[in-house]
C-alpha cells in the first residue's frame, strides 16, 4: 500500500502554484482519495476544498458512473503507463445545464518511482463542442440544399480539388462523387473553350479572386464535348480573410418556345 504522505507533502509545497492555475487541477492518491484540489477544481465541483480533499473521488461523480470510474482509476493506476487516455464527460451544473469537460491525466510517482496516484487537469471544452455541432449541422444543411437544387453544382477547395458535387452535376458530367472527389476540376473535366460575358479568359486562379460567368465547352467522363453555361464564385472566409474554395454552377443551354435561352442539367440534355 502506498503512503499518502507523498501527495500530502506535495500539495503543501505547491498549493499556491496550483491555485494560480486557470484550470481545474487535482491529485488522487493510490487509494482513490483526493489529496490536492486547487481553487478552480473546487469551483468546477461547486464545493469547498474542505469537502473535496480527503474524500474518495467517486463520491463526486454521478452514482451510475461511480463504480465504472472507480474500476478505471485502479486499472489505469496499476498499469503504470505514463500516457493515459483522455476522458471526456459531461458534468451537470447547479443551474440545471451541463458542461463538457476533458480530463488529461498522468501518474504521480513516489521516490522509488512506483505509482502513488493520478493527477488530472480538466479543460472545459463546452464552447468547442458547441462550435463543432454547429459546424456539422451547417455542413449537413448546406449539402442538403445543394443536393436539392436542380442546377449542377461542384465545389472545390482553394487548390482546385473537387470536394463536393450534387446529383445534377453527376448526371451532367457522367462522374460519380466517389470517383471525382479529390481530383482537380480541370483534370476531371478539361475546359476546351471559354468565353466570358466580358470576354475575360477563364482560369481557376482567377476564380479565386472574382466571379466568372460565361459559356464553356468541357469534356465529360466519356470524353465527349459538352457545351455548358458556367458560373464560378469564390468562397470567402471573412474571419480569416482568405478564400476557402470555389463554387461552380453548370447548366446546358436549351431554347424554349418563347425564344429565351434556359439551362438544363438533366442527363438527356447531353445526348
């Protein structure tokens, strides 16, 4: 059995340093007893130091998780591994909500080098979790919107590699997403001729700087020439101040009874 004096002495000598840390810091001895808890850890648990230090750590986790956390603690301690897996858990607050925290842990060793406990630093990652959820949701909404519109849409990154194409673009070009993703747009669909509305030439580098609209001839997957109307616009990242990529909209011209020219994206339009 390990002597808790190792952690107790350490806590007395480093207490002021621990309290200066902006994140929650705790040390638990080999019996699972909390020996060190800085001010941030007490605020996190919404409990005083006197009520936290000297008690088994599993008294401060949800009852249905206590036995699991206790077993994992002793398993990780006895493994003696210096690198331990990060634990992510949700802790409920007194206001009725919850926050997501990450526990980064390492072994505390005694003078002989034997495991004497586990130290933990806890980071509140709730804001990052929220941002990730919003980003994932926005991505799903965007892909859903692009998939639903009738025009053929291709999205590339800033280097010209295709990152997305919707079903209409698949029908128009003969490419399937799985085959074209990761290829450069101009290699997968070489542009043979391009006439801009203002007679400007078409180059991918230019579409990173300003929109381009005009009539082009490109080759589909079967190496057939397809005459299309093309609109390319840069995708700006206002927060970082640079361009993330280009969104390209394609349409096949057709003449309707009114004499106006419209654009079709159906596979039949290519034949």
